[in-house]
C-alpha cells in the first residue's frame, strides 16, 4: 500500500526549495523502490490569494489523510495588511493544532565542512550535535484569553496567556527522554521556574517523569542562562526540552551556531507519528524567484520525514550522506559560501544532491 505524502510549498522561496526536495525524493524512490504517493496543496499567502484563507478545508482534509507532510515556508510583505486572524502564519499554526503536532524536533548539527561558516570559533562548534525538543501546541502561542483591549483611561493593552497542563508537559517530556536515551543519555530541561508559576509546574512534572528514565541524566537550566550557554559552550548540550516560546527562540539561536539557518530541518510529530517536516528558515521573500535560496534544509527535512513517519531509514541515511557529499565537493549557495568554494544556485544544488544520491 502506497504511503501518502502531502506537499505544501507555501510562499516566498518555498516553491523553489520544494521543487529541489521533490527531485531528491524522485531519485530516492528510484534507488530504493519507495512506494510514496505525493499530493499537493496551498497554504499561507498562496492559499489566501486562491481561497481567501491561509488554510482551507480541502487542504486540511488532505493533511489529515497523509502519513506525512513536507512543508516549505509561509508569509511575506504582500500579506502584511491581512488581519491577524488571517495572516499566512495562521495556516501553519492551524495545521499544528488540528493535527496535534505537539513535539517539535529541531536538530542543530554542524556539518564539518561548514565549521568556518559559524559565527563562533571553530573549536567551540566543531562536532556540534544538539537536539532541541520543543512543545509546539501549547504555551503562550495558543493560550486563552488573548487579545488587545482598551482600558478605562483609553490606553490599549495587549495580553496573552501562558498556560500548560500537566498532561501536555508529561508527553513532551517523554519524547525528550526517549530521544536522549537513543543519543548520549543527557537531557537539559529549560524553564524560568524562579519567576513563572507555569514553568515551576513544568519542572515538577519533568522531574516526576525522570523516575522512569534512570539511564538518562536530567539537568535544569533557566532560559536566560541557556541562551548564554548556547553561545558560550554549546557542546555541553545533547538534548534540550522546553516550552513553545522558549523553544522557538533557543532553536533559532542554536541554528546560527551551525553556520546558516538554511541548513537545518525540523520535524513536528503527533502521538501517531504522523508528522510535518519543514526547514527552520522563513520564506525569504527578498530572494524569492532568484535561484539563490539554499534547498538543503528542505532536502534534509525530507530525510527526517522518511526516517520518522515513513520508516524508510536507509533512504534517509542516503539523502543525508548525499548532502554531506555535495559539501565535500565544495558546492555552496550564497548563505554558506566561503573562499574557494563553487557558488551554485538553488536548482544546481538540488541537482548535485540528486547526482550524489544516484551515484553513491
């Protein structure tokens, strides 16, 4: 029976980098005999233009039916005048919420060929391999009540609610403990329990869950210190687990340690292991359509999709090896370019990965 994959390119550079990932998928299907059926849909600004909303019912139905979703990026200045409830990003948030994609896995791994591209000294980042596990469907991004109100004196006040239930903390903690168990057995839980009651509960629940994982060393760190430590000594971390807002910030910080946010994939999973896979960078409308975007994060997101949701580990390994092989040959897009490299565009980088994959 065919496995079902939904392709949602989105906006900006999304369609360009998605095209390269699909070329790589076709090569992987050829090499490994994969039986994967691909469907397509619109999301974000592209969906607003076509349907008036960032995610319509038909695309949501396709997403629910799919075994996995490969997502590009959404947003851009074209849609800045949309009301908040109809912004392109709301399509992404709705997919996460409707599919209960609560566990966001964001690796920050430095390819050795790009050590010089990091903003930190090579000796600080060489060998970097961090996994940030971010809770994705709760916290302040989804908490109610929220909004903007006018006070009695006429001044406007914005407000959001930071809320987590024990069950939400427990399930993301288990994902993180399981991930740490498969790696080096170290987990750092990040909170702000000295000033926020909700993260005091977070720490209590994580500690309680640790009783079932005696083989995992659990530590705790306040989020402000964690941000500092990521820059000071990033290799002290293996797996980090934290809430939605803290994870959003820390994972982008960790991404830049690797030389370019254009190199990093992510996975968002639910309890059925259905997942949505996307590069951590944005839609980059300033370079959209110019054949300058780095497609490697999108291609590596495809590899994560094959590994986690479609159980095709051999194909995932081969794609990751092909990406490394391309870097070995000196191919670079502008965001990771260095002296002596061979500067290539989006399509040429995708072609190079396909060539490495088929001729390994």
